[in-house]
């Protein structure tokens, strides 16, 4: 399928008061029919991006395009976008049915059709039979699902979902994740999903934007972002990671924890200071003498699927290990890992520079 | 809190209500069944249904209705505007401030402004319309009444609008509603309780207005309030005055019930 850009942000800056910058020259493209996730800590500007797309607030600088047309001045009711609000924003004077039917009534859809679509939307969110309930009689999780139904019933081109699953219990949440993803694929609607739950982001998205203080730190597929975080912030925010200082001796050789290891990274300056990332699940525990690094187990937690151990090496670096095997607290053990498990991050490298470096050594590989 | 201490805290309230609300009402009801000579009779109530009184009742309702409608038309947009500004509290204070000033004082002020050589007529002269008879007209009566009652209409509407979650307006726009449809389908229904309180606070007192009728309308407008006053103070027909008062009290209850917030059914 040919890629078709539906939404484009071009150097968008948003300031609330004259000085506080909430979004700082943000540029990105959203392709039709894909599932996007905006991921980032509280206050990083996720909701602000959605509000700009929906038209509730105006950009201070920069342009927003929808289907190739600049829409900075288009009012919210003229945009082909529906929102699932972070605080639901359900109409308290209308019952569940009328809340979901609101958009259809505005468009003067025939009653029979309204009835069919509202029932279907409510069935989708597992709320069949709740049509005549008042909003005040619904629980937080149920309200959230009414809000989802109210948006999807209109079948817009783009749906913006602002943490739509945050109030659900784990089981219902996982179920809704599958169903939303399924619905998105079935209808071919573009989803822009906001969450600060990284597992949810990794599980559902075609593409993730990691935001931090009003900037996009990194964008890419879930595997890209998980395996190749561009900096400490992303590595730390997406999953748990061990980040230790190191030095790139030369291509394919990196030094950390007092030793030199083989790795797969290249294109850096000789003896450049770097940060080294190893995911806890890539560390394997073995006996003291067989390990590549030697650590002492400081504490251990049972996490259900695995044990989580906190260890320290001789240089007092902290190592978090996920292992199905149990260790004994206080014991000295060895840790093993593959060269591929080592990910080297350059200090202060931007996403563009990172992409350029990746490309350059892919080219180098072709030439070989 | 146990029931004994609760009773203790309630006591002043119960005493107050008993002495100054319930007892007077009972007395008024009692008096309404006696004629001028102290004989028991239903004649007072029969008189209420004669043409003279019916006309008076109708005109009272009509003026109260006019006053309420104009108050609403002015107060709603004003309250909406105030909630949208940065200086809500200050503007609100400016609106409420006049209601702290004695009613008579304000009425006398208008006597001056609206008099033949007053500020209003000076202005009309300058504009070129020429001096008019403003005092002692229906216009001046409704105008001054609206001026006096506006704060009572504005305050509950302001509170309702201020409490309205702005995200609901976003949600409505998001679902395709224009600004006007949003007002009709979301903002107004959700502030209806404020409008109802405002209507209660204006319509009921407006029914029994009496000072202004004499000062500003020159007794051209005779409302139920004026009639009660006349019966008690001038004709000394306490029975008839009480009968009208009982009628007013019943009307107030009816209005309270009609505009009261019942639990909403499914629409
Ligand atoms: N109306 C406003 N006026 C002033 N500042 C605002 C306003 N709305 C948001 N902000 C600020 O903008 C920043 C980004 O807010 P935003 O709501 O986009 O965060 P978020 O990423 O959605 O956070 P969360 O995960 O907590 O919902 C915050 O620092 C917030 O204080
Ligand atoms: Mg948010």
C-alpha cells in the first residue's frame, strides 16, 4: 500500500502564556490507516498535540495539515476527527444511548440507522443493555467505554484517544487493547493513541512517538524504539534498562565495567565516551567464572513470570537482571550476554544524526 | 454527631421558622376567613374571582413575566461573558454591588434620572428625540424592576455556567456541533437549574412588588403587592388583604414546584 499522509505537523510550537513553551518546534507525519502512539511522562504535551489536531486550541507557530490542506484556522466541528477525552467529557444530562448518539443526531442520521449504530458501538465496548443508564450511574471504567463508543460510532477518518484505557482493570484493559487494535484494522481508521504505559504502547502501535518536555525524542516502530533507544531518556522510559558509562575503543569494541567487549555498533570516534544499554532480560545468570561480568546479588523479587534481581559489580554499577532462574541474595554470580544485546548510545545525539549514522553503516555493509 | 446535639443545633432554626414563618402564615390564613366586622365568611375568596381582582392578578402576572424575561435576556449573556473573562470575581462584584444598596434609595435615584428635567430627558434632547414622559409609565416600571432584579437572576446563572466543565463544550464541537447547537444541546440544558433558580428569585418577588409601583409607576400599575398593602394600611380590610396574600403564597409554592429540580426522566 502506498503511504498516504493524513496529518502533518510542520514546526508546530505551542505556548500558553507568552513564555512557557509546551510544544517546541514539533514536526511529524501521520499516515492513513495506521495506529500511532504518543508516549511520554505526565505533562510532556501529549494532550496538547491531540487538542491541536482536534482544533480545541491553536498553534502559536507552525502549520498543521490535514489531507494536504492547512487546517490551523478550521473550527473543531468541521474536522474529520473524533476524540476520546482524558476525563471522558460525557454529557451528564443525557443517558448512555443519547451520549453515543450525539454525533449522529448532529449529522441528522435517520433514527433506524442511529439505533443500529449506537447498539453496535455499545456492543463493541461490552455495554449492551446499558442504553438507558444515566452517566452518573456508571463506574469510571464504564464511562471510559461510553466515551470510546461515542467516538467510534461516527467512523471519522482519525480517532484521537487520550489515555482511553487508564481506568480499566488489567483484564478488561488487555481485552480492550486487542479489540481496539482489531477495530482499527477492520475499519482502517487512523488512531492516535495517548498513553504513559509503555507496555501498552509497545503492544498496540504501528509507530510510537516518544515525547519529552514538548519535543519528540524518538519515533519509530515498537521494536526500533525498544532495541535502539537513541538516548538515556528513551531507554529509561521504554522498558527497564541498565545504562552504564562506557568508552567506544574502536568499531565493534566497547569498554565498560572495566572490561572490553565485542559489540555490533560502529561509526563512532575512537575512544569516544558513550552510554551502554543492556536490557535486564538479555542478561543471563551463570556461575562466577563463566560470566562476562561478575556481580553480587543485592536483592531479589518474584515478579510472576520471572525473578528480578538487583546486582552490583565491582565498579558499583547497578545491574538489573530478569531471569527465570533463581539466585541467592548475597551470592557472587556471573552475567552473560550476546554482543547483539549491547546497545551503544552517543551522548547528546539527535534522532536525525542517529538515523544518518545507521544509514551510513548500512551502506558500508552493502559495499562489503 | 448524635441526635441530641443535632437537635440542639437545629433549635434556633426551628424556633425562627416557627415564630416568623409558620405562625404568620397561619395567622394570614386565619384572618382571610373574616370580613370587616369580624364575621366568619368565604366572601374574601369569592371576591378574588371577580373581574376587578382577576384583572389585577392577570396584570401582576404579566408584569412579573415581563420583568423575568427581560432579566433573563440580559443576565444570561452577561453571566456567560463574565465567566469567560479573566476578572470574573471583580465583574461579578460590580454586578452584585447595587443589590446591597437600599431599594428605596435606588427608586428615588431613578425618580431624579427619569424626571422631566432629569438626565434621561437631557440625553434625549441632545440626541434630538426631545423630552418624553418617562416616569409613571409601564416602561419605567419594568425598566427599574429589571434593574433591581438582575443580580438575583445573574448570580445563579453565573454559578451554573462557572461549574460547567469546559471539556463538554469541546466534546460537543468535536462531535460536529456548531457553536449555536452546542449552546442549545449542551450549555443551556446544563445551566437550566441556574436559570430556574434565577426565575424563582425574580418572578416571585416581582409578583408582590409594591413600593416601585407607586414611586416609579405612579400607581398606574396595580399589582397584588400593592393591593395587599392598600387593604392592610388604607381600607383596613385585613380579611381581603389576607386572602390575596394566601393566594400569593399558593402561587409561590406552585412556581417552586414547577421550576424545582425534579429528577430527570429518560428523554
Ligand atoms: N490551558 C492551559 N494553560 C496553561 N498551561 C497548560 C494548559 N494546558 C496544559 N498546560 C501545560 O502544558 C503542559 C503539557 O500539558 P498536556 O496536557 O499536554 O500534558 P500531557 O502530556 O497530556 O500530560 P498527562 O499525561 O498528565 O495527561 C503541562 O505542563 C501543562 O501544565
Ligand atoms: Mg494528557
